């Protein structure tokens, strides 16, 4: 009998009470035996009645328990069958052994016994819910998943220990969850990239008509995709939309970019848009900041594109056209004055470019060095070593002792760096791509001068940015800064030659990515004594390298009609510079508008260099492979074989061709 019953009035305490009565009877009998006998009889009668009552209680209790057990067993089957959720047992060979009535009604069948789990739930993984003793991947705990059965959603809770599955309908929850996600707020900003350039020479009436024409196009586009649009200024709009509308916009790949550009194609400078969108944070102020950051990212990459920051994902759309050249030099003058003030406030200036520096890095670094020296500020250029692309340039530098002693190693730069030092990063905006990332991490004040399109990785804590994707090279930007940073700038012939060499190399002798300001900068350098003959001597090729390039070009093939792809054999090691030169050479071939060269580099990784004439955005292709660069000049390094790299490249090209086409 359970202890809680024994502890009642008829339990052990009753026995002790009768023992006490018995002692009292014995005590009374000792003094008065007749009275004792009477007392003993009374105690005997009471004991009998208590025992009889206890037996009757036990009998009633047993009958009650038996009756209750019978009722539970009788109702149990009916209750399990009528539960508002499903219960299912499956065997070791993953077939259904038993299910309640709810499951049968759910599937519209009399019985599921004997059916395979995979047939009933096609989405059910083959290894999901297995019970494997000692396996870390299959612990003894429940697993949950959602399945769709005839337009209804169910949550499956699998208990491997018992080979038991619970099914609970969650259709309403899924609908509400989907609706909540689709109706979450997304914020965006639209910017007219080049309103001043496009409307240059127009009177007020023509300018107003142009703005109204573009505004009508944007408004009609916003209504189509259920976007609330609010004009903030003549060249900026605020967008408010749901996540569902944002998904529709991404599917359309922001056709408004092409529509506005084509609509204003008859102008000297077609109008382009930049769009920045953000989604994810619950805080609307944080959402607005992300939208502005996305717009800055789109503008930093040259404009004419959309940047979407959705939680942890950052996507870019458009960017098929070259960045429009800014014809006004106001920004260059403002940046030059700000850089001058920063230099004068510093104890020393340290200048650094990207890894594997080219002539553009060395030329731009020498230009910034000259700017610091004009204000008597101690300045140094960080160089980790020579490479074939700058070998001839460094030979010319070594002939000038004062200039050569300004080149230091990354270790020396780390020792020199103080709290009041200024770090100037040229020709890159990625900390990981710099010659010594620790310098970027330790420096308190950083200036970035770059002409590449902005990528997701960025030196965010820089105090001054001068990023102009329209520029041909970092040397062009530095040359313009030099003209405003001092009233009477006087470059030596060697300094002017180094700056001009950087421009010539990056523009392929003024053939690619060249604007009017590029020629203006080159004219200034030529007037300062730049030696074009010395530049040609520095650019001369070695015969063996030329033959090596010819061997790679022999293996080139044409895909999609206008794309040249050259892949070297496995085990053939080629320097990165030679890979890039082959890509440049392939671009000179008839009908080739883009080129890709894949080869193993001396450091063991696979280098891919991409070049185009502007009709194809090779930056997007390289970004999809994990790299980056410019619209006409990009690259990536992969850790795989050359054949795998070629397969990945072809897959990306196919995806772009299917979505929006490879060529503009």
C-alpha cells in the first residue's frame, strides 16, 4: 500500500495508540482485575472494529483503482486517436508501424501502416532522426523540421530513442511569419550621380525639364514595385518599401538604372543613378545609417549601380558603365588643403601601397613624398621588396641618393610610427591588401588615395578619403593634389617621370580608362620635365618573357563570342605580372572585348587576371569568385587547381549571362 495512505488515521500511529491502551489495561488490572478484564474486552472490540474498517477501506480502494484503470485503458485509445496533433511510430527500416486517427485524416487515407517514411514525407532526410549509439552526429534528443503537405505546413518532432514522430500543424504560424518577414521595413536612397555634368550648358528651363523627366521615370518605377518615394532634393530621393518589394527589385536587377541611362543617352553625358538600400535592423535610425553606407558604397564604386545591404549580405547590381569623369576640380582642391593641414600637424608621414606594388604605387608614393617635403615634414615610403614590374623603376630611383634613402622596410615603418604620425595609403582601400596591414591597425590617422571601385572591405577609420573611380590611376589623383597643395610646386624631372609612368602603365599608353583630366595631368607632368624616353626604357620587355606570353596565348580560346580565356597547364608557374600582361595582350585581339588568364603563381595560389574594354564589367565576375578590382581591370587569387578555377569561372560567366547578359 502507498505510504501516503499508511500515514492516515488508520496507519501506524493507530497501532501505537492501541499498544498504549493495552499498557493502561495491564496497569488497571494490576490494581483492580475485574475492571481490567472489562477494559480488555472493550479494547478487543475496538481493535476488531478498527481492523474490519481497515479491511473495508482496502477493499474499496482496490475496487476504485481497478475501476479507474479500466476507464483509463478504455478511454486511452480514443483520446490518443482524437488528439489535435499527429502521433506516428516507425520501425528500424523506416516504415510506419502505427499512427493515430489525426494522421490518417491529414493524409486522407484509412491507414499509413507499412508505408515508407520517405514516401509519406519526401522532404524527410534519409539520415534524419536515426538512432545510432555512440554517434556525435545523432545524439539521443529530439529533432525538429517543417514539411509542406498539400498546402499545409506541419512541424515534425522526431524522437529517435522511441522512433516516435509528433506532427503539429503550423500553417497559421508560417503564414504570419512569412507576412511579418515580407512586411518588414527597408530603407533606401536614390542619388543622381552626375546632374551637374549632364545639365552643363543648359538653361534653367532645360535643366528643370531634365530633372522632371528623370523624376517621372523614377516615380513610375517606384509605383510599379510599390515603393514609397519622397524627394529630398533635386538629386536625391528617399525610398521606403517592404522586404517583399525589395526582393522584387533584386529580381528585376534594378532596371531603373538602365532605363534612366538609356533615356538620357542623347545628352553629352548620360544621366546615371546610384541606389543604396538597407534591410534587417529593427532600429530605424540604424537602418537609415546602413542605407547611407550602401549608397556611399555604390558611389565609391563609380555610381550607376545599386548596393543592397540585407543583414549580413551585401549585393551589387548594375555598374555596367564607366564612372563619369568629374570635370570640376573643387573636390581635388578641398582634399589637397585638408591633406596639407594633416601633414603639417604630423611629426612624420609614412606612405604605403598595396602588396606586389606596381609603377602606379611607386609613382603615387613619390608624389605624396614630394607634397610632404614641400612643407618640411619628414616622410618615408614603405617598400617590402622589388618585383619585375618595378625593377627598372627602382634602378632609376637608386641613382638619386636623396630619394632612395626615403624607402624603408615595413619593420622600420612600424618602429617609426607614433601617435602623431600620418599614414597615407595609395592605390588601395583594403587593409588586407596593403604592404603591411599592421601599420593600418596601429596608425591613429590614415588618409586613403585610390582610384579603384569601393569594395565591402574598407578602411573605415580613415580621417580623409580621396576615392575617384573615374580616375585612370592613383598617380593622376596625386598629380592633381600636388597642383593645389602648394602655390609653387616644382617637381624634379625624375619625380615627374615616375608619376607619368604610373599613368601610362595604368592607361595602357592612354588607351583605356582615360579622361580629359588624365591628359591634363600628363601635360602638367610633361611640362615639369617628365622623360617619356626613360619611361619606354623602363617598360621594355625581356625576350624570354615575351616568348612565355606567346606560349600562354597559344592556348587561348574564345567563349560567348567575344571573351578570350587562357589557361596554363597544371604545374606551370608564372608570376602575377606576366599573367596580367597576357590578359592585356589578349584584349588587343580582334573581336575580343574581355579576357581572362588563369595560371599558378610562385606563391602556390591560382591567379586569375581579368581585363575588358568597358562593354563587360569584369569586376563583378571577379567579386563573385572572391576577388575585386575595377570595371575594366580586376583579379582574384584562388586556392585550387587551374582546372577547378576554370570551371568556377565558366560557372560564374554562365550565371551572369542567364541573369542579365555578359555584355552591355
